[in-house]
């Protein structure tokens, strides 16, 4: 229920301030390609640590393949620690995309131990603060350029 309340609150805030949102990256597993740039890239190199690189604008259809890949990793690892590099993320294309994102979080957050968010914008810091109240994993926000610090934090106990 609390995830639903957070989603509604965030939807109202995002709609009211008129944000536009998006995902991009390059590497191991891509969920959508536009202009030869991957919109969501997942890298799984060691144990239960996965890295997600998000680019410019997230679309609703980006979560189908992304969700399948994350489910596959979770089945093998039981729980995961996630580094989300959102330093280039500018928002969602529309409310449907935001709802798919929040639905994904709701369906998966119990299997996540820790989330390190590398933020490129101030609004990502306050969004993470809001989400912390409603999800299971510990969330730590790092500024753009602090990816190594985020990895170190994820690997710590």
C-alpha cells in the first residue's frame, strides 16, 4: 500500500512540475536501442552486484526486457546489490513510463539489499529521499562522478 501512495504522490509531483524523464547506456545487456545508444544497460560481473546505466528518457516498453534480465539475475543470486548510474537520466517520457518504473520497483525491491544511486540532478536526490521511506533496501545517493565510491559502498557489509 505504501508503494502505491508513493507512486501516486510522485506522479502528482512529476506531473505538476512538468518533468520529462529518460534512460541510456552502453554495455553488457541492452533493453532498447535508439540512435545506437542503449537506453538501459545491465552489467553483472561479480556475485550479487549488478550495475544499471540509465541514459536520457525512459519509455514504458523499456521495462519488459529489463525486468526479464533482472529476474534472471535474482533467480541465480537470490538477492542483489544494485548500482544505478542515473547521471545522464532526465526523466520519463510520460506517466505510463513512470508507472512501469514504479511497478518494477514494487515487484523487485524485496530482493534488493542495497541501492547506490549516482545522481546527475538535484531532483534525483529528493526523489531518492522520498522513495527511501517506501522501499526495503538501503538507498545511498552519490553525486555524478562518484561511481567508484558507490561501488565501494555496495561491496561493504
